[in-house]
C-alpha cells in the first residue's frame, strides 16, 4: 500500500523522491505515527512534501489511496458508522409543499429575532423551528430549511437561501494559466483591442522613409513608435457560493483576458462589490483593497468588466448590512453605482443562461443598475459586450 501511495504521488506530479520515501519508512519503523491515520497523515506530509504548493495534490492522493481507513492496526476490525453519515441524518429535507408553508421573517424582524435568541438560548437544539440549531425550520442554524435565514456552522451551501453567513469562508484564486480548449474567447476579446503608437521612435517607418527619400532626393530614414495595444481593462470577478458552478468558464475568460491586454488588472468580490475587494482569495480577510482606492488609482479610460451570476439575496443589493458575509455600512447598489459613475464604459458578464434571468430578482436589479449592459457569458454575449465597450 505504501508503494502504491508513493507511485500515486509521482503520477500526481508531487516531486517526491526515493530518499524521502525511505525516510518515511524509517519513521514508521520507529512507530512515530502511533498506528493512527491522522498521525500517519501528518508524518507522511512532513516527510514527502517540501513545497506548500503541493499540499493540495498530496491531500487528494492521500484521500484516494487511504479512503475509509480508520487505523493502521485495526484495518480488519468492524468499522464504526462514519460521523459524516450520522451528521447527515440530522439534515432537514422538506417537500416543496412543506417549504411553501414556511414564511420569511423579513430583514428587520430576522435580526431582531436573532438578537433575542442569542440572549435567551442556553443549550444546543436540533430539529426545531425556533432556536439556533441544526436540522430544523428555524431561520438560524445549519442543515435545515428556511426561505430566508442566517446560516451558522454549516459547511457549504444546500438550498442557497441564506441572507447572511456567520462563518469565515475561503475561496481559491482563479487560474490564469488554464489552457483554453478553444481560441474563440480570445478572438472575441480582440474586438476590444485598439492600437496606438506610443513610446520612443524606434521602429522603421518604411512608407515615410520612401516618401521623404523621394521628396528630398537622398535617403531620409524615418522612425516611428511601435504600435501597442492601448486598451486598459479592469476585471472584477465574483467568486464563491453559486459561482462555484461557473469556475471553469470564469477561468477561461480570466486566462484569455490576461493574455490579450497589456494594461490589465483584476479584483475579486463576492456577490456584489462593497467597500473592499481583493486580489488573492487566500488572503481575502487580511489583504483587502478599499474600493475607493481602486477608483482613485485607475483613471476613467479603463474599461470595466464584471463577471458574476448576480444571483443573491436582494438585500445584498438594496440594504445596508445586506452582505451575506459581513456588515456593510452602505448597500451594494451604492458601491456598484460609484464604480459605474467613475468608469463610464462598463459591462456585466453573466454565466447564467439568458433565458433564466427572469427567474432571479437580483439579476433584474443588477441589470437595471448597469443600464441593461448585462450580457450572457457566451461567445455571442461576449461579442456584444465588447461592442458596447468600444462605443
């Protein structure tokens, strides 16, 4: 099994050597892992991984090779029911009719009630409709259902109904090195490019040289600045939540944009731009850039492209404090309008199919704010967006 683990790491491009493998075997001979999988995982990672960039690949291989193994000494012993299975039993699943009977409290009542529950609740609750807990129909907690609630302690989305998430969420950066399966995205983006001659005169102007030589009667060499792509692009990318379904398409667009435009900058946001954006998702909580600084730094001649599904609670757009992740002093619509006021040439690309836009209230709201300059993230939609940016 250990040899299989070693070869699987090599196949996954983790640069593990025979020396490191022998080091791991020596550590196991001394029983440094204590015959426990969690300790063996830490020991193997320490011995075999020398670059933190390979930790994710190591984790995937480890999970595949040792999936379901509880201990090294008791591999043949009866297994306990996995904790994850027991946890799933507590999740609340309702029929569509039962869901329709539940009523949303509304924004003000929701937070007023949460404050009251926090003051009154003294113990854990499960399966109810009032307290903060799990597997119920209360607006507060995890693994249940409510048409408008505050998610507390749940790993990931289930029903996409939360108006606020009371947890720290981690997203990953989009990969700008992704290899496109088609050149069509790049060709569509090239419609936006506009060339101008800037910089020092260091390129031979053949037509000018011929013209002036003929006019002067002697060789008169003329130089000119090189033609450069003068278009400046600012890309705002929505990440996390429902955008997880569209990561591959967003990465292809991101990769194409970085290769096509010399003057290019990007920032991430979640659902709606607020008072701060960021450039690295791994440091989104401690390395944020105030949106006002972005507006002050980049001049109005930048073309702005928002990429997002615009699928969120309407409160995130219309209400102070409406952000699903933090308390924003001003509504998302206010910040979005500030960006549009500074950058007159801006579009919004939406990966949600155009025929589904009418079913989401927040899409209609964002579409009105961007003056109907929302386009589907398709080749046809991208072509229309580029045309709008060059007008």
